[in-house]
C-alpha cells in the first residue's frame, strides 16, 4: 500500500530529489503476495504536485526495485501546516 501523506516524525528511509522529499513508513514485507508494502510521505513545499513517475523513480532508487513493478495509489492531499 502506498499512501502519500504529510511527513511523520519517525521514518526509516528517505530520498531527496531536487524539489521534493519521499519518506516511507509502516514498511512490511508481504511474503504471501511476494511484495513490499509501505506508506509513502511526499513533501514538496513551495512547488506543485509531484508526478507519480517521479515518486516511482525515487522509490525504485531507494529500494532497488523495477519501475515496471511499482504501483502507486491512494493519494491524499494534506494542505496547510499543523
């Protein structure tokens, strides 16, 4: 499961590109389905919404995955601070 949300205080891995940051949390390895599932937080202050292709590329770099096997869904936008 990949649910981009606002940044969480505890996150095991993060990757920073030019204008956005991707952080993962609630990582679990689903052995039955043969996949890794996680919640993804995307932080992009002062810039427009980040494309799914950029997020996918960043996740593949972080976890050494194949970009054709990464599926992103369940996007929610958190606007404002606090």
